[in-house]
C-alpha cells in the first residue's frame, strides 16, 4: 500500500501540478492523510518546490463555527490570503473525519463566513482560470468516506486507486490518453450552439454558443474524466431529473426535479431533501446554471455520494447551479456551486444542433 501512495504522489506532483523548481506549493488536508501528504512533500521537494503544509485536525471546523464571534467569522487567514494571491501551486487532499459535521451549523454564521471569504474566493477563481495558480483536488481514503460510499475501507481504497489509474503501469500515460480522447470531443463541442439532454425523465435544451469547453483530464481534479462548459445564462429551457444521490453541506438529497424557463429555475422538488433546495434557491445566483457537463470516466460506475467521483461517472451528465467557472466564459455568479447528476445509460441521448451525438451513455462522434 505504501508503494501505491508513492505512485499517487508522483502523479499529483508531476502530472497534475507539473511542479517546477522554485514553485511554491501549499498542501491542505487533514491529519488522516499524513501518509499521502508525506509522499507528496517528498516528491515536491525532489522537484525543487518550496512546500507548506496545513493539516486540519478532528472537529476543527465544528469548534470554529460553534465558538466564533462575528469578528472571528470575518477574519481571513493571512496564510490563505498570501497563498491564493501569490503561490504557484495548491493541492487539496480530501480526507474527512466526519461527513456530517456541517449539518447543524447556523445559517447566519455560514452566510457571514461566506461573505467574508468572497474576496479570497474571487482571487482563487481568477488565478486558477488563468493558470497562474495550478491547483488539484484529490481524495485520501478514510473510514468516513468509505462508509458514505457504502464500502469497506479496503474496497474504497481500491476504488480510489482504480479511478485514478494507479493500477496501470504508467498512470501518467493513461491520463495523457484520456486527454487526447476527450480533446476530440471538446473540439467538436466548441463549434456547437444548441444542446439537448434527453431521457425518460428529462428534456432540457440550452445554448453553449461562444462558450469554451474544458477538457478535464486529471490535472485540476484527480480522478477526473469529464468535459464541461457554462450555458448561456438565459438559454436553458425544459425539465431535468437528477436521479443520483447528492450531498450538499452535509445534507443528503435525492431525486431532484427542476423546471427551467429562460435560464431561471422556476420549480423544484426532490424525493428526499426538498427543504435544502428551498434554502439554497434563496441564495443569489443559485437559480441559474453555472455548468453543464458530461462524465467520461468509465472506471467509475457507481455513485459514492462524493462529487469528486460521482460527477465523473462514465455514462452520466451533470449540471451545477450557481457559480460558473470563469475559464468557460460563464458569467453567473453565486456563493453556491452544486453539481447534480443524471444517469444516461438507459435511453439517454444528447443532441447537438439537431445531430444525435450520444446514446445510452456513449458518444457517437
């Protein structure tokens, strides 16, 4: 297992972040991920990087939100402010102790904190969009994440390693192959205007004219395997059913139904978790879409209630309400970016300017 984390660290350092001599790198995670953090630190040092680590301990955020005054909620970490304004590389390793820790936080405190960190969030979005800040999000297998996925810890480790192509002889070569295959799709979609997602519960059309499709090839997310862009904000019309489970701010939601007119979500419902939708759709910008995407990682074939993996499932599409990625040309702004996933493997179709380009979870182009 130690050897596997050495391969993981090499992939993150050399492929995902392309660390160069002199790059300043911040690694953020929890103390549970020490095994991977240590190996990334080792590899990054060998590449000549200047490395900082920031490890969260058990219940840190829970204590913060329980105890913080208004002044403390509005205080920004000078470390994060300096890093996101000035560093060349940032790695965030998900390694949760407790995935339900956020459930009972005060909405007023969350709102105040979100407003306080908006400046840093904007800097982060702009610098990652331009490539000034190389960043990657990845996963360290923990018991909490394994339980959420309905797996043993050993099975979840194997799932993560397989999704990242770490069992391949040369993981970097595998991701370069993904890059090449997805680029053909991106090149086609960049010339498209109207797109329709359709299955037995969905009929939704939107325009992507002039928007930029992104080839998510494992650099900014590991694992990855998707192509995505932002729709023209007023162009989305129809209805869509997101059948895969979703967890947002620690709250599970399933069976989300949205009806959209001229880009605005006008009706919503869910099999479970409708109350959370009612809260989120009060937030500025949350009733418009910031992303439309197609998952292409066929190494991932089951939902895990972990968006890093679930949005990449080969044979699915997803859309995100709220904030758009600046690099796509999207203009919607919000403190929310919530991905919702629909299965397309049984009767799903994608049409582009009147041409069927996707059937039953597979591209036809």
